[in-house]
C-alpha cells in the first residue's frame, strides 16, 4: 500500500479537504513527510499549467495517484444531471479535460459528485443522463488508456449510488471495461453494514481508497477502525494508493504529517 495526499490544483479556488498552496511548496512538504503520491482535485485542468505540474511532480519523485473532480461541482455547480443541456455538456468537457490530464501521468479519474443527483426532477431522465455521461466519458478515457472510478458517497452528499454494494451492482450493469470503483471509509461508515465485508465484495473492482475518520479528521482521532481496514486490505493483497481526504486542522502540513505518521505505523505493524 502507498500513501497519497489530496491537493488543490491552481485552477481551483474553493476550500476542500486537501492541501492548498504553491505547487513546489506542497510537493516539497509532502515528499519530506514521506508521501509517495498526490491526488489532484481539479476544476478545469485546461486552466492550469500542466507542464509545470508534471515537471514539479517528477522533480520531487512523486506520483499522481488519482485526479478528483469534486471542484467542478463545488465551484461551477454543474454535473452530468444538470437540468440545462449546456451545463451537462460542459460537465462532460470537464471530465474529458480531467482524463487528458490524468493520462499524462498514468492516473485514473475519480467521479463522485460530478455524476449529479437523479431525484431532483424526472428520476428516469436523471438516471439516463448519468448513465449516458459515464458511457461517453469511459469511451473517451479508453482512447487514452485511462480508467474511470466511481466513488460511492453517502446520502448526505448525493442521492444515488450511496453504498459500496449499490455502486458495485451499477458498475457491473454498465459493462464498461475501464469503469471501476474507489472506496471512501468516511462514506462507508455511514452507508455500509460492514467495512470489512465491503472491502471483500469490492476486491476485484476497487482501484483507490480515501481515508478520513468519522469526524473528517486525521485517522485515529475518531471511531473508524483503521487497524481492521489495513488488516483486511493487506489480506486482500491491496497494493495501490490510499489518499487522505481530511480537514486541514490546524494547518495543511500538520494534518498531513499526523496522518502519515499514524497510517505508516499501521501499515508497518499490522
């Protein structure tokens, strides 16, 4: 297992559960702490200097673990199920831009809130818009040898595909070879009956994981059983990235360091 930390890219301006700052300073800090990669939260990669990002990332010997698309929704209020066709089309273009960016560094693109709510209007229509967008995005991503991962999120974040089991069933129905899932223990803690059972159920589809405690804090400061999580993941042979998506308290560096210290110890000892 490898540890990554979420970061805000220069095209974003909102407040997220991610490190914010100058790219060079962020990469230097995370490398010094011990992280092996970063997960980039993007709004529109076309609005950033991707060449500089890639150059700096490689200069600090870090990997791009994943590209997250949450800021598209948070800042521009568009999604795959937006009522306005122009907004739906733009959401698709943003997803394509994220794919282009991820493909440069061999990462996957995570889709959480970008899929949109489906119950705010015509339920059948909402689902059709969502499913069609995923088909188009996956088709485009396949041309770039890139994988799309769906993130199940709890009912308080979005109104569909909330539990691991629900998301797995939907992904299997789509029959898209480059559509997988990523898991987030914060959301699993709310929606899933068993953390261990969900990891086992998803073992053939799970490509990425978010860690945060139930208080959105550093792992080990709340009630989620991370010892059990690491033990099960090790038993399943999971060797990909775990990204920290946590509150930046008291500051980004301190949160990143505390999270790494705790999880690195667990990975070594459990």
